[in-house]
């Protein structure tokens, strides 16, 4: 009885599939956050350079 339940649990792919999706989602979120941070830093630097250029020209 218990052996059959263990066999069914090990053969079932619902649990591992959910874990795989959760790991993939976590990795996607991390990559998005890193990309947004890098893009924000680059944009901030670009706007600072433009601001300094416009201020120097006046």
C-alpha cells in the first residue's frame, strides 16, 4: 500500500514541473531586474551628460 503510493509519487511529474517553472520564473525576474538596473544607470549617465552639455553651451 505505502510502496504503491511512493511509486506513484516518484512517477508523478506534477511536482517537479511546478518546481522547474518556479525556478525559471525566478531566473527571469533576476535577469529583468539586472537589465532594468543597468539600463537605468546608463540612462541616468546619458541624461547627466546631455544636461552638462546644454548647460555649458549657454
